[in-house]
C-alpha cells in the first residue's frame, strides 16, 4: 500500500483516526501517531490495519500493526502487540480511515492541474497533437507520441516508444515501454466501488494504480479503472480490442488477447496466453488460468483452470456447449 | 408535453397541421388554431391529440382535445367534443405533426450556439477546465466543476455541487444537485427512434429530456438518450458504472446500482433499490419492480415483479438458473 | 487492392521483396520489378500474389501474377506463368511483404498532418464547431456540418449534406451523401488483426477503407474499423444505434437496423433489411442473409439464411427459443 501517487496525509493521532468510529479507547493510546493504513501483512508497528474475514486469520496472527479494525468475533486472532478496535462493519470503517490518510483518492473530479503541453518541458521531447494537456507529476520517456485533445492527467508515468492516440484521458497510471493506446480511452479513474447507503452512497478510496506493461495495445473506447487497495494490471504484450471495460483490481497476464466489448468485473485475475472472444463477460473475484480460451459471448461465473476451453452462459467446456447446441 | 427546452412553433391553423395527411376536412374547421400536440390526458381544447391503441380507450373517452389523429377502428371511442382525423398510421402522422410544432427536435446536429465558457457569465462562478463550451439556454448552480473539452450544449440545467468530468457532451438535460458525471459521456441526444422507410428512414421527434436526480453518479462512456414524448429519468442516488447505454424514455428509480456495459432499451421502467450486474440487457417496454436483482450477463425479456432475483438469458429465477447450470 | 489512400511504395525489386523470407531464388529473377501485392484474381504480371488455402485453388489456377507466396502442398495448383515462393506461413509472409509496399498501413499513430480547419479552404464551405482539425487528403462536399473537437484525420472523403457531430475521430473513410454521424465515434482505425507472437505480436497491414453509403446514421460511441485487405462497408440507409462495434472487413447491406451495443466480428457479411436487437453479437466470417431478424442479446455463431428470425446463444429459430424458454 505504499503509494507513488496519492499523498499520505499521515501521521495522524489515533484519536483523530478513530474519531468517526465511536470507539471507546484507553486514554493512553489517543496521542499515539499512526503513519499509514496498510493490510495485515505489510503493516509496521506505526500503522493501523484491518481484519474482516476469517480467511485472513493466518496473516492476522502475525501482523506487526499496533492497531487493527476488526469485529468482536475475529479479535481473538490478533497477536498481543496489536490492539483490536471493534466496529460493526470493518470495510466501512476501513474506508473512512483510508479517506483520512488519502483524501484525494475518493472523488475523481477533472484534473485542475492539467495545462497545455506547450507550457511544459515535454514540448521539446514528445511528438504531440493539438490541445494536449499535461497534469502535475507526469513523466514521459523518449520517442513518445501523444495525440490531439488527449489529457495526461496527474500521476502518470509513460515509458519509451509509446504511442498514445487522440481524445484519451489518463491518470494514476504507469505505462511501460512500446505501449500503444488508440483513441477515446479513459484509464485510471476510480472503480465502481462504494458502500450503498440510502440517498447517499459512500465511495471508498481507490489508492491503487493502473499498470500497463511493455508492448501492450489498448483499443478505442476502453475504460480501465485503477485499483482500490491493490493495482489494476495489464500484462506484457497483452492486446485489447475496442470498447473493453476492465474494472478495478483486475490483473491480466502476458500475451493475452481480448476481443471487442469484453468486460471484466472487479478483482478478477486472468492468466497469460489467454484468448477471450468478443462480448464475453467475466464476473468479479474469479481466477482464470493460463492458456484458457473463452468463446465469444460467454458469461464466466466460476474459476477456470489452466488450458481449458470454455463457452456459454454460464461458461462450460466448449465441446459440451457445442454438442448441446448443435 | 409542455416543454421547457424545445420551442413550440404553434399555434398553427388546422389546415396547416393536417396538410401532409391527405384528410378531407369540413371547411369550417380549417382556420381553427391549434396550440400544441399533446397526449390524450394532458390535451386541452386548443390541442390536437393522438389515439393509436385500444389500450388507451379509457383516456380517449375523456380527452379534452378538439381533434384526434386516430384510425377508423378506434374513432368511435372519442367523445363528442373531439373530431377524429382518420389516418392509416397514427404514429407516422403524429410524428409528422409533432415535427411541425417542434422542428428542432428531429435532428441532432452539433450545437452551433456553443461558445467558450470564457465568453460567458459562468467563467466567474464555475470551476472549469480548458476548452469548455457552453450553449444557449444553460444554467449552472453553485460549486460546480466542468472538466476539459466538455460541451454543455443548449438546453441544460445543472444544479449545485455537481462534478462534470472531461470530454462530455450534454444537451436537453436537467441535472439536479450533487450529481457526478465522469468522462466521455454523451447525454441528451435523440433516441434510436424512427420509422423504417426504404432508402430514407424518417426520424420521429424527441421532445423529451434527460432528468438526472440528486446524488447520481454516471460512469465513463455512458450514452443516455433523451425521451421522445416523455422523459428519460435517472432516479436519486442511482449509480451507473462505465459504458452503459440508457435508451429513450427509460425511467430508473432511486438507489439503483447498474454495473458496467449494461444496456436498457427504450421505454423500460426500472424500480428503486435494483441491482443490475455487468453486461445485462433489458428489452424495451418492460417493467422491472423494486428491490429486483438481475445477475450479470442476463437478458431480460419479460417484466419482473418486486423483490425477485433473476439471472440467465432469458432471465429467470436465479435459484432455478444456478440449479440448472451447476 | 488498388488503393486510394495508402501510398504504394512499389515498384520494388523481387530481391528486396523476398529478403525477409529466406527463400533461395534463381538469380535471373532477383532484379525483376514488382509493382504491387494483390489477391489471386486482381494480380497482373507485374504483381506478387499469395495462395494459402485449397479453397482458392480455382482462382490460383488462373492467376496472372508472376510470383506467388504459397506452401509446398499448394504450389502445384499454380499455372506455369507464376513462380511459387514457398514459405512456412503464407499469411505471415504476405503480411511482411504488404508492409514493404504499404508501410503506413501498420500502425495508427495520431495524425500529425491534422491542423485547424481555420487554416484550410474548408473554413468557407463547411459549417464547423470549435477546435475542428483536418488532416491531409480530405475532401468535403456541400452543406456539411462538423461538430466541436472532431478530427477528420487524413484520407477522408465526405459527400454532400452530411452531419458529423462532436468529438469524432475519422480516417481512411469514404462517407457518401446525407450521412449522419453523432458524437464520440472512432471510424477508420486499423482492426484487431495481428499475428500473436510471444512478447511482441506482429500487426498485419490494414490497407482497406471504411465506406459509409448514402443516408446512413451512426450513433454515439461507435467504433468502425477499416478493412485489412478489403473494405468495411455500411450499406445505404442503414442505421446504427449507440455503442456499436463493427470490426474490420465487415460488410452490411442496405436498410438494416442495428440496436445499441451490438458487436460484429471481423469479415462477417450482413444482408439488407436486417434487424439486430440490442447487445447481440455476431461472430467473425459469417454470412447473415437478407430480411433476417436477430433478437436482442443473441450470440450468432453460424450463418443465417434469408428471411429467418433467430434468438438465443447460440442463436436459433426464435419460435424454438421462446418455446424452450417459456
């Protein structure tokens, strides 16, 4: 959770951190300084962490964090060095605290820091079109092209030999070398993650990035959302066709080929050398193995092991699908 | 059908109104002035109305309109105060007459009235990006943001505390307060409504609006078409993910959550507290109840009563779908 | 394969043409000048052609080309006037040679030739918005409108009475008369065609066009890719709704109606008077007859004969589909 792009507003005193949570707290802790909010594994003794599901109890037992947002049912799993802060809904409370440390990660208003590339140092090293805007904290490598009306918003790093087309909007994104992005893409906006609350939903922070590895191609009209607590990753030499939607925290392997209008829901992990046909949809939190082939139009709602070919809705072995649908 | 945005070119004489319809008419009526074309219920004695389906006969019996476009088979349902104008195709004739009253509602050319926000009074009250354009008949409330390259075309009203991202195009739309629209959306264009005619289809008028209620969020790449004779409505605190298509006359309730790449066809009505999974499609003219859950990838082709969970194509009870597809 | 838009860099000597193919060649041919690469039928004696599948053997027998890229198994079909150049993978080799003749057809970087319409002769004959850019080799007929931020990139011909909306990007496209293109479309980019190679896919050339015939309408957010070796064609008076994806080499007939979010994969041929419901998908290399109706959400994976109504995934006779899914 250490973060290259979102400014950590810590350290904050514990009293400030838990103010919104309505927790009674021994007065001896309230001035303790908390540096960051991190997951169970990466926390240090200066951090606060969170523990919301029994699945993670082995990590919980070993956490180095001094404080942990958790429930009554789970708190016994924590080690002695870690004080449980018991709340009703761990994720809502974690969201509230992350918002304190990273207030800029909640809402994605337009980037007011973006100004004409002609007013920046990039004007001499980048080949660019009309009306290109560049935000703060942007780096661009050598031999790059940036097309007309494209907005490289804040917190973007672009490698060497990249071709970015026209009308794109990119923020909070690491683009490696030899990457090609066509036109009309929106990359790095927050994902569709929030707590549904009547009359006023509550967004949770998205402090992750989008990472696009070497030699990828992204087709026209893509939307690729940045991660919430982890990153959204497009692996090396993976090609995306037009009108594809990649939700937050998705990770795609190398040499994968994804045809038009495919959608991949949040936190799913796609292997390497995978082929996905047009308009297929993949539900959230799934694991798709390496060398998998998914037929066009499929709806994938379960994990798929390596090397399997599937088709259908819900997706099943492709031979079975075709036999049943002669 | 009273209309805040499209200028009514009436009153028109009846002879002018029915000129294109090839109707023989008692000469005593031909100079009668007609103020507007409205539906059976809202018409007054100065208006012309239309009646094309037996479904509406109870409304027809009580209409206050002095003239009604209808068929030979239906005309007997009309009250004495209302003269039947018998045509072969009621909707084509209604379309032709609406075009006379609202000629600007047929074709959506680019808005030639739009000019730089720097040349308008908004420059001092709105936080805005580069290259923002504003058309005529636009109002914007307090504390609003409008991102780079966004075009607020003619006939748009934006409330307070709204955040409009970059590269959006919006026309004929009422946006209430605390609404967030991300990037690359096209909102308020005419719907996909026309009479198919060989070699030259005939568009029918779209004099409705898009209305986006308080605290909504609209994701990247949305297309939301304005209504034809009624409005397209997104209810309070409803959230739309990326790449969603909402067709003309659709009405969505409050607190509804719609995931990426969903499409809702024309005139369907979606309840409140509904959840719709990614890539689901909903056919036109359907009624989806409150608290309904629709699984990702579903194709909904029938009405769904309140509180039901469905999945599949065609969508059915989700338990049945999962049992059949273990 | 004669091409109005992509410059042919021929003639090239045969030794140059086959340099990358590792072919041993009688020295008497190596200085022979090759004018172009064409298909078996249209080649003349100055051209090189390619023959990769037994399906085309009747064309191969009659080709006028002097040289032909082919395989050991197929070479016997060629006539005496045509020398076989035997390679392992005909399409990869053809791609490499086409790249030599048409190097600009491989990568679609942003159009550096585009400049403000105010600096062109079009400023007096076209009605245009703010920030409109025009590339080289563009023609525009009379009474046309081009909306704000639209980029007419290089190699575009627009007929009379066309209305192009805002935020569009168009290249390598012939638009006939009375065509309406709404907003946010990307038309004429290369298709999703490449040879998958580990760590570095190899794109093949796209020297085809997009052709949009008279009186078509293209909705918001469309992506229509140009052809690779043939053209992508939208027939007369065909209407496309919003968010439609048309892949390379697709040919659509006249008076066809395609609803929102439909996707048509590469090289499929759609007839005239066809109706396609929302979110339907059509696989590549299929033939859909005239007067066909395809229900919303369908996944079409087989050819469909004239006059048939289908629905489902995979699509089948609509009556059967509805009976099975009561």
